[in-house]
C-alpha cells in the first residue's frame, strides 16, 4: 500500500468512527452538554396526559416490608441528596423503606456502599471514613476523614425502596395521584435541541436536558427512518406546588411515520415515562402520551 492510499484509507476510517460517535446519540460532557444538528428533526415538544385519564403522575403507594423485605422494589437515582460545602461530614434523608444493600452514596470521589446492616462502607477502605443508613426513615450520614467535598459539588445517591405496584390504589377507576398536595393532569414539554423545559398543570416549571438519544433498531442514523422508534433519556428539576424539590427522570419515545403528502414525516405514538421524585416526599410513576407531530427533514452535511 503506497503512502497516498494509506492516508486516504486512514481518513476514511476516521470519518466513519466520527460518524459513529456523533451519529448515534447526544452525549453529556461534564457540566456542559452538546448535541448534533443532525438530529434537529427529533422533537418531543407537546402536552403529555395520562391516556387512561386522571393524573399523569400516579401513585406507587408505600408498603412496609416484613422480614427479608416484601413489596415491589423500585430503583431510585442517581439523584442529588446533598451539596458540598468544603467540609468532610454530610447527612440527609432518602425516601423511606430503603432496601437493605441497595445504597450507594458518592461524595468527593469516594463511594459509600450499604453493607446490608445499616453501615455505609467507603470504597477507599480507609478506617477514618464511615457512614450509616436507617432503612425505615431513609436518614443517612457519612464522614470522609481527610477528604473534603468542594463547595457546590453534588453528592449523589443510588438506592431502591419497597413500594406496592399501585394497581389497587385507584379512585373512581383512575390511579391515585403520585404527588403531594396536588394532582398533575398534564405536563407541557418544550424542547430546543437537548434543552428541556417542562410545565405542569399547576403552572410550575422544571428545567433540564435530554440525555442519550437512540433508536429501537439499534442504529439511529442521520435521518429519520420510517417505522423506527426513537428513545431519549431526560432529567428535569424544579419546585412543585407543594413547595417540594422535584426531579423527573425517565425516557421519551416516538415512532417515525410518513405523512399523507409523502414529503413530510410524522413522529407518532409519543410517550413520556419515568419517575416523579420529591425530596422528602412521594415517588410517582409518570405515564403520559402526546399528539403526533409532523416535521420536514432537510439533509445536512454539518456535523
């Protein structure tokens, strides 16, 4: 292989690799996010309502586990449970009825793991570090010894709680609300690129970003593909009518259809699913459906 051919071949491989990285999903880089103009056609804006009527955020309903644990196990997180202040000692409260052995709390680069007996064991294994968790109340505390968490840095947790399925928790045939002091009848989603703004039916606003973007076929491609289902992760935060800090996290999905004139596309069967997580409050199940949306796709070579 001569030098010219080898250079051309390497350039082609580089182009294909770059295409694969930018053509399959939006990525998050630290505190900043970027997205590709290739996916301008992906639009989950709209008003999402429960297709079965009633609240778009339904109730899981907490259960009290017996010995060994009973009830549905629901995974939570990762969620921010505290914020660094330059110190080495932190505490807070997770949702109640925590599943023993499910807790991981990360602070200052150290991950504390629940040992199933009320203790939080640091990944570093240093004897100067320790922590504890109350499974019933969700109260936790950690001590980092000589490690400090810079001011403003999030302290994140993953854990699970025992909850019922909520299938029997209905009112007038509709699922009970999964929110405190209010019923959320709709969620209005406004999307610009990967930036999200969600307004609930009480008029309260939640902001955040779209995460990874993929398709059911396993290959999103650069342009819409008829019959393929697009799936996007999301996370937004705000304060509810009850004055509680709320994080909504989950997925959007929609299927690409052709329009009647053949020159446009339609994204149909659009759904919003996920969890409504209140700080020191309830966890609800988000199930919403929005009307179809039509769009025109214009091919672009801009990466």
